[in-house]
C-alpha cells in the first residue's frame, strides 16, 4: 500500500511544482510557473557544478497604440456562399458524369 501511495505521489508531483526545467539543444532554462520568471544557465569554465542560473530580463512590453489597426476582412454574403457551393456541386457532377461516360 505504501508503494502505491509513493508511486502515485511521485507521478503527481510535477503537477504541483513551482519550477519547471526545460532545455533546447544549447541552453537550459528554469521557469517559475507562479511568477513567470525565467532563469538561464550560465556556463563557467565548462564544469557543470560551477554553472549558475541568471535571471533573464522580462523585456519591453509594447504599448497598444503602437500597433497598426486591424484590417477587416470582408466575408462573402450567404447568397454568394450558396452560389459558390452550387457551382462546386455542378462541377463535381460534371466530372463524375465525364468519368462514367468515358
């Protein structure tokens, strides 16, 4: 019973963790899931035990007024949609008739 409990706890522990570690091919990162802080590993002299994690700056948050206004896209009306659907059906029927007839 104890083994099942500890096994269950072991598999659920990542769900309750505050820190997530991930890496790409070159760097290793620590991410705090609560505050959103990101730390990157800084290598010293090529020895793993001497490496330190340095906090990355959050960067600049752009203002909303600096962005270009959104471009509205015109959607075809329902009658245009019906016409295009009917045209597609007619083309499909013509192709089927040609393949059956030949």
